[in-house]
C-alpha cells in the first residue's frame, strides 16, 4: 500500500511539474512573440526613415557631400553620421539621431580605394569601412604592417588599426 501511495504521489508531482513548465513555456513564447512584433515595428519605422535619408542624398547636393554613413544602434534606432553642421539637417529630417563627424563616407571610401592596390606592400591583410565609428579599419599583424608608409599616403586619423598576431600550426 505504501508503494502505491508513493507511486501515486510521485506521478502527481510529475504531472504538476509538467503543467507548471508548460505554463512557463507558454508565457515565454508569448513574451517572445510580443518582442518580435515590437522589433518588426521598430525596424519598419526605421526603414521609412532610412528611405527619407536615401531620398535626401539624391535631392540635396549639400547633404550628399557631407553624408558620412548610417548605422542602427543597440536600441534598433537609425543613426546618421554627418560631416558638417547637423543643425541644418536635424530640422529637415525628424526622428533620426545625427552625429557630427570628421570624415564623409566618400572620403573614407576614397581612403580605402587609395590603399587597396598597395595592401601587400603596406602589410594590410584586410580593410573595411566602419560607418558607426567613422573610420577605415585595417587588419594586420605588427610584424608586417608599415604604418609610416600608410601615414605618407592617407590621413592616419581616418584609420583604426586592428593588430593580431597570426599563429599558424601544422598538425
């Protein structure tokens, strides 16, 4: 009789735990769906703003000349870098975060284009444009990178160096 009572108690506890976990899973799933819906709504709003920025690039030569890139921040909001007086543009495009930066996107792209054919000579392994930080990122190792030569060719302040030591192993 004790064995049956213990077994019954054990089965009851298992059933209660299963139902409890099922309720928790349903609550988590519902919360996840709400978060996804919010993310989609925010992204939709930011996409509309991005389209306004793209139209402004086509319509306004001054904006185009000073445009320095866009990025989405950790809150999912559109940010625009601008190499000029942001007061001018903030009045025209509402709801976008503007940041005054030093270099235009065109300038950074030109920096990349200038360095690209000389990558081997300069010891550059890879490059990319970092619009958020308004820099050209150069990847290399300290052993092969020729910073002095790079400084002779382009504005070194427009560059961020990411140095890593390469380890090659043969097994």
